[in-house]
């Protein structure tokens, strides 16, 4: 969240896309990046920020970061291909 109480656009997009696919399904960080920056190649610059914001959303109890279909126990240390899933409940 930003200092003035508004939700970060990356957070909002992660939450919207994970909710849209529904419980038990996941999205790629690149899905989030392309939704925010649809121009050719521009979305790739967002990936590090998206991963960082996803970690914060994990700590807030809103999403899970998955690796090979399973939640990662240490989201800060997630390497390689990850997916994002809304927390059901």
C-alpha cells in the first residue's frame, strides 16, 4: 500500500487476477506484468517488483506463492518459475 492509504496497482492487479481465476487456480507473475504494461517488452521490467509485492501479499495472508504446484515455505527465497494463487477461505 502507498502512504496515503491507496492500494499499490501491482497489489490490486495480483489480487484481481487471482480472484478472477478462482480458488485452486493460479496465475503467472507475467500475467500481472502484461496486464499492467501490455506494450511489447515493457512488462518484463515489472517482474522484480511483482515478485516483491507478491511476497508482501503472502505475509499479509492474501495469496500463496507456488513452486511446482506447492506453496513455498520461504517466499523470499523462491527461485525460478513461480505462480500466484489467492488464499481460499
